[in-house]
């Protein structure tokens, strides 16, 4: 891998309106209209002062929930070239986080994983955050089932942290858990996903374990030897993109020096603040 040299820095200062070093390389879907994928996460990161290089895995006109939608998946060969260009430009050597979301094919996952394997050898302190965007219980799976397998086998082992909802966690662990299980069982299953670089899993959107409470939810912060619950008020709103804002806000919190538990609590508070603001 080639890393940043003086010429690439000078070229960027010459050509770019904003030539600050990149903090986050974000990989995921993008919509022309809407607040999901990169269209949700990039503004969240930038609002916290972070410079983002965004690589789209798919481009859609809007959410597929609308009557009409047009989409285009990014070829994995193009992604390989774009990732190589980020190395050539020195972006890969300066970003402190690679953050991934939606993938439309297992070939895309393989392209990113192959690129990251070399990168983390050269940069062992690189933070890799995987938001395994596979679906949810209300809508089911919305990507190729082979993506879950590719994530589990190729990308998850390179991750520092994972931010799945319970549906996604169930698919990544091969159905080892379900919604009825206790948090200890969920945490045990989540820990099986912690690879050599893995530090934590944040399982989001669980039903509260408070008896007879339908108005509370919780996020579980799971490390190799600890588990903590972050409770919150559940809002009766069906908007999409909250998971993208949540994961991006966790990334921002870690950049600000928060520990993972504090970053999750702050991210959840931001999501609910934005939800309340729209009503």
C-alpha cells in the first residue's frame, strides 16, 4: 500500500475547497431525497466538526417505501478502484475511523474487507465501526442474505465495534438469539462476533426488560467482560434513518474522547431530540 506523501498534500491544498485532513471514511448507501444511509450519517458527523470522505455502495432516488424508486448499485470493481484512490491520495493514512453501513452485495463486502486487511496491518490503531445494515423486524431483510454471511466472515473480524439492531444481530449469529431471550443470552451471542480487534458490540432497540412496560426501550453495550444497559423512552414514530444517525453519533462521540457507554447514551439522546423536534 502506498501512503500519503508531500505531493498529495500539496495537490489537495491546491485543488480542494476544504483541504482539512479526513477524519472518517464512511461507506454506505445514499439517497437523493431522504435521511437514511450516508444522507443521514454524513450530516451527523459533519455537524460535530468531522471531515468525511463518503463512498456510496448504492444510490437511490428515495426510500423504497414510496410508490416510485430508482436505484443503482455500485459495482464492486469501481469500489476497489475508489478505495485504491483513497490510499493514493493519502486519505487512508490519515482517517482515524472507517465506518460502514449498507452493502448491496457480498462482493462489495469482500472489496472493502480486502482493502481493510492491508490497512489495519499498517495502522493497527485504526477504528473500524460496522453498522450491519441488514433489516429490522418491521420490514424484514432488505439486502441479499449472502451479505450477512460476508459481513460475518470477512468484515466483522476486522471491526473495532459493531452497531446492530436485534434483527441484525440474530442474522449475524446465525439465529442464535431471538427477541424473547434475556440480555445475558443476547450478550453471550454478541460476544461471539468480537474478532481479534473487537472491543464492543452495541445492540440497539431492544424491548425494555422492565415488567409491563411498553414505553421503554434499551440499548445494550457489550464488551468482552462487561455489559451495561442504556434505557430510554420509546417514541411511537415510524421514521427511518434513526439507526444511521445513532451509529454516526457514536462514531462522533468516540472521536470526542467519550468512552463507548457515554457515546451510546449521548447518541441515543440526540436521536430522541431529533425525533421530538419533528413532531
